C-alpha cells in the first residue's frame, strides 16, 4: 500500500504559491542540480539528505509517496506511532536538507518519492530505497571491502570502530575470527589518507582484544601474542600497523590478537612487507579513491603451534591479499566494470618465497576458488566476473 496523507495539503498550497510568483526562468541563470546523498540506505539508516546546488533560491521538498502502511520518512525526527511529522519543508539551495527515517523492521525493501519545486518553477523528482531488514545490514551493503557472510559455528564476525583525526567515528577493520584456530580467516578494511595521516608512532601494544566493543571474543579463544609463540614464527599483522597511523587508538587495534597470524619471519619481513608498502604507495597516487583490502589465511593442513599460555594456534599454510579500487569516488555498487581495478596475491607461509611481488599475483576469482570465500560482494553482478578475472600488476605499480 502507498501512503497519501491528508496533511499534505499545506505542502500543495505552498508549492502553488511558489509557482504563482516564480515568473519566467532566465536562460542565462545557472542550472539547478538536486540529488540525494544516497539512492539506497540500509535498514538501520535513520537519515538521508537532499543536496541542491546552483543559483541561490528557495525550494519546497515534499514526500509525495512512501511504501507501506505507516509513515517511515519525514522532515522531522519522530518515533513510530507518534503524531504525523512534516512531509513538506522549505529549503535553500546550498544548504543540505535532512530526511529522517525509521529503521526498516520488515524483510521487504521500501521506496520513497520526493518532489522538489524551486522558486523558478523548476521541478525535480527524487527517489530512494531503504533496504529490507537484515541482521547483518552493515555487512551486506555499506562497506565495499566486505566479503560475503559465511556461517560457521566457530566464526565470529567483528568490526572495530575508531575515531580518526580527520574522519570522525568510522570503522577500523572487520575480522572473520575462527575461535577454533585462534586466527582470523580474513581481515577486511578500507585504505584512505584519513587512516594514515596525520601519522602517530607505531604503538607495539600487543594485546588480547579487550572486548570493549561487541561482539565479545573470549580471551580463551585468542592466542597469547604478548610473548608470542616461541616457535620461530613472527607475529604477522593482517591489517598492517602502518595502514593505521591516524591515532594511537586506531593503531593499537592492529596489535590485538584477533588481527595477528603466525607468519614465517623471513616471509613477513620480505616479500609480504614489500607488498604492504607497495599498496600504501598506490594509495598515495590515488587519493580520490579508496583501496579496499582483504588480507587472509588459508589452512591446507592442521598444523598448529603452542603459545606461551599452552593454547594451540593454527598455522596458515598460505597468506593472501585481494585488492579493489573503483573510480571517481563512487560507491562500489555504482561503478561499471571498466571503472574497477582488482588483483589478488597468493603466498606460501614459509621462507621459500622468492622473486618479485609480481610473481605472486593472481586473480580475485582464483583466491575465491582456493579459500571458498566470496569477495567484494557489492560489485554489480553484471560486472563481477570480469573484475574478478583481472590480473594486471601494472595497474598497481607492480
């Protein structure tokens, strides 16, 4: 059912007044552009925004249609079942206008339509969709780096949030942590200038995840990395410390046990470290676009080592990375196949790694086949196969 409320009549009257006094549009006048901050928001979103640019003038925005039996978006913050809020509001070009939303608690998408009438009689129609309810909505759509969710009784999916000096309260990284192996199968994160600058010193604060963010990963399920394994293996980061230099707190999280894997020392300090540095160089050359990174482990056997607390820790036979970047600052799901660059890297976790980084390059599709995980799930379906088949090291300065 579509909502058309009686209390829309004041908006219609105000729009008519605007049209009556608008006069003729000057051909020399700068054109008006109006967009929504997002054409798609997830089920937990509580705001969206109208962004109008061009000649300075006023406008009236009216929510003329919204799916469902109840009002779920308006121009006032409101609670379910409360007095009907405003569905029309006057605004000014150049000043963002907030649309307030209720969280979607049903397993069906819903769409709202907004008419924007400017003082010069220009009329624009905007439409956006709020996603269906999902327990993992943040994971399903919002972040370009996230692999597809895969259920397993020993897996814990956890996102660490942090405050950046230049970027507010944001995600730091997400792990798929295996409580049986005490090692993450992968860590996924965005790499932008805001995460590395202004730079702080490396903290070297090796620690258990203190569980001051949900969900809780019991300390008993984490490896003791304080003294570490005593077995000749290095404490290898999945999210590199040097990729998280914005604040001390941001960097400290990279030293949590949930982000660390047993890595051969020569490999960790050799070609693996060289690849991490190269990715940061690429980021410096492409400041306008986020590099989405997933780093992970693969266990071809059941090899383990014992940490200083006597706990068994899985040793990966292989370590890998997959990378993706789009174009023009667009969200991943807004890009076409030709706007993406993607590549994968696959290594043995031993001292036999030799040759250049290029020797270890492969496709994202190849690493999907090897690991069983599906990466960059938000690439448009019609583009995914072509993007994940790329293996062009030169696109990455390699």
